[in-house]
């Protein structure tokens, strides 16, 4: 590696460390996936209290799960997997941290994204559709029959 590449690599590593990012060894080798990262669910803990406390206005809407499933197939499955099992690009949505998160927290994540990890901002998706996605995600059951 020449001197410029070493300096650039050192700068990137320094910036990552300063930002509190870690690169687990499981991701530095072939076969590592987003779902293997211990800290992949950390953004769920960063939702403001007010946002986390929001209630899902569609939690009792009988059509919200199927509408959310359609939206998931269109916008989310490419990264999170067809069954939300996660993969190389994005974590599993069946995992306990996601399933135990409040609806408001999930809505906040959808609205704001986790851009530095590749999760896009979905604030341009109409609010009712974001709540339908939340309803669908909360309906998922690990190892179970999902909608």
C-alpha cells in the first residue's frame, strides 16, 4: 500500500472510531451479515422519548397488516429479506430488539432512517403508510407463520 492509501485508510478508521463505530471481525470476513452485528440495533435506543411514546393509530386496523406487507415487499424486502429475516444489507426484523421496540420507535426509525448504515429515510412515504409498515413489522413472528 502506498503512503497516500495508508493515510486515507488511517483517516477513515480514525473517523469511524471518533463516531463510535466498530467493525466486528465477523463483517471483515466473507459470510458476515448485518444481522450478526451486536450493535446493529443500537439506533432503536436512540429514538427520542416523545417519538418512542407515540401510539400506532393503525394497530387495530384490520387492513393495516396486509397493506404493510405490500409496502414491505415494495420498499424493504430487497435489504431486509422477503421474510424480514435480514441479510448482508440489513438486519433481521424478527429479532427481539425490533419486536420489543415500541411502535413509535419503529416509526421514528422509518421516518429518519439510519443513513450511515444504509437505511434510507422514508419521511416522503405518507405517514399512514409508515404506520402500516410498523403494524406489519410488529405482526411478524420469529419462526412462525407470517402474513
